[in-house]
């Protein structure tokens, strides 16, 4: 046999082995009597992760729509790793709340390492088991209603600066309008840095601090991290000895440096202390003997969780209101013209309904991926039972459930009235397992009170001071960005603001 033939046969054999490795368990769910969504070598059931032609959540939505009427569970493959997806609200609610013990942790925790990723690996969303319980117990009191109330005057002051900033930007706005996400990120950067650290990011000036630029990079996933997650799903044992940080090293070092400076400044100037989140963390440090790294990681939870999700929600809320001028009129009637106390701000039912309806259409978590922590048995609609075991992953198709016409009439329309207390409020939909705006169960977002306060504070001032419309540059549907891991309108949100006289 000639050398060329030998090489060709060797390559064919190698490709055959790779193909077998990638596909040999694609009958995993069928052997257990559970229907299985179509899967392809290397990409599994989520080809959009690699084609980048649409958001991966649409792959999930296709499977959901195909099986929701016939099955309550369906098998999927993340590359070659078998995972299970639920298609009923009943199971969604059990996973989040009533059977929480069996689905205690989030999948992201499988890809992080405290030595490599000090920021993300210490976030309560990522922590697992007893570590999560301990961290949440430590962090939650720092986000109590009383503490949020204590920094409310700071929020009001920032909101007034935000209004002035929009007025200034509007005068210089190009024909395609202002980028709503950038505006809102300036706001959340300023309000979170001030409320948490007691410093100004100078977000509304011509010379913002480096904090503004770094925040925009916080959630930019590196190619290395994406590639690592793919490899880790192909060969899970790699997680035991190798990992890649979600946050790039320069971003991590920047935030740790600024945290250390703020902590030192606060300790050196006790007279200037106030009842904010950093003050709470310093008290916790003395009480529990936390090291500086631990204190910094703890406090970073307030920062990273407050910037992006709140900015995205505020931007999409402005978009949906601008598309529906009648909702703006109703909000103006509700908020009136006087300065609102913290208690009065908390009692704006129509405003809160608008927030929940925004989160229904543009949820920060498009699909929840829960790690099985205790053996659990699912029963399909045809009576077939299947057990899942610790370490396996179960998917809750959050976006699909929240936009299913079976549960929400005209699901693509912005109808805040659904969430009014007279119609049962957000709790009704959460208890039904069809709404997860802030999550549900024991791991519901600990910063929900703070986020609602920041959203309402900003919206009150914007609605009072501006008439705003959607610029023609903005698309008219709700299609998600092709690659971003949270819900974001494809092409961006561009608005035209006009100051009210």
C-alpha cells in the first residue's frame, strides 16, 4: 500500500473515530423512552451557537413549540452532553420553587473557579450548595428595604443629573436618534457606583472615569471562555484541572483596584460614612473577619448585578413605552408632579406592571440551566418516567413560557395591565410557572428591591421631563440580538427625546 493511501485511510479512520465520539450517545434519551430533539455532530441541539445567525434561544424555542403539546419533557444535547428540557409551567415552578432542593445550583457554576475568576465565581448566582446559602445570607441584608431607602436620596440626585444629560445629548443628537442602552448604562453606572461605593463615575460629563468604559466590557464574553465551555461540554473532566475566566484579567484587576481604594478611603474618613452597601460590607468584614479579597468579591456582587441588567431593562422599557404612547400618558397620571417619597415610589402599580411586562418580553435570563443536586423523577405526559441524577442539567425555557399564547393573550404585545394587582399581579404568573422576571423560589434575585427602585426613579423623571418616540432606525419587532446571552433588541434601541415645556 502506497504512503498516500495509508495517510488517507488514517485520516478517514480518524474522522470516523471523531464522528463516533461526537454522536455515539445521541440515542441517550430515546433509550430511556423520552423524545429527543434533533442533534448534529459537535453543535448538538444548538447550532445557532456556532452559526451566529440568530440567538440560541430560538433553537430552544423551536424545540419547545415542537414538543410542548405532546410532551412535558424532551431530551437535548449541548454539543454531545445530554440535557433535559421541561415544557410545562408545572415543572418550571417545581424546579425554581417547590422542588428547589433537587435543582439547587446554576450551570454557570460548573465553568468557574475561584482562583481563576475571583469576581464571577464569588457571585451568589454562580455559587453552589452551602457556599451559596452562606453568601446569600451575608449579602441579602445589605439589600434590605431600609438600606435601599437610605440611598434613595442619592438615586434622586443622580436622576436629576440624568435628565440634564438627556437634554444635552438630545440637542446634539444625530438624525438616527440616541442610543437608549448607552444612555441607560450611563445612568446605572452612576447610580450603582454612588449607592454602593459612594463615588461618582462622572458618567454624565465629557470626561467620564475609566469605570464607565470598563463596565461596558464586563459582560463581553471572550472567545476563550466560549470555546472553553464548548470543550468542557465535549469532555467534562477538563473542568477539574483547567478553566478560563469569564472576566478578562485587566477588567478584574481594574475592579479589584478601585474596590480597594474605596474601602481604604472609607476607613480613613469615618466621618463621611453613610448607611450604604459598602458600609454594610465593612461592618460584615469586622463581624466575620473577611479578608480584603473576600470583601471585594462580596461587594462586586452589588456592582456587576446592578449595571447591565438594570440598564437593559430600562432601555427596553423606554422602547416599549415609546411604541405605546398611551402607556406614557397613564404613567404621567399615576406619578403626578410632586416629589415622591420612597414609600410613594414603592406604590406605583402601573409603573411596576410596566416593568414586569418589559421583563416578560425581554427577560435577562432567556433560559435557565439548573444543575440537578438530588435525584429526581420526571413523568412525561404519556406516563413514561425518567430519573435525572446529580450533576446533570435541566433547562427551563423561560422566554418560551413567557411568550406562549396559551398563557398570555397576544403575547408579543406590550400590555402592562396583565400585571396589575387587580389581575393577580406578578405573583399569579410566577406561581403558575410562566413568569420569571426576577427568578423565583429561594434563589430569586436578592437585588430586586434595589433594581425596582432604580428603574422607577429613572422612569419618573424621564416621563415627567420628556416626550420620547422610537427612531426609524429601530426595528419594529422584538427579535433578540444574535449573540448576546441576555435579551437585547437586535440592532439596538434608538429613540428621539423632546423636552416637555
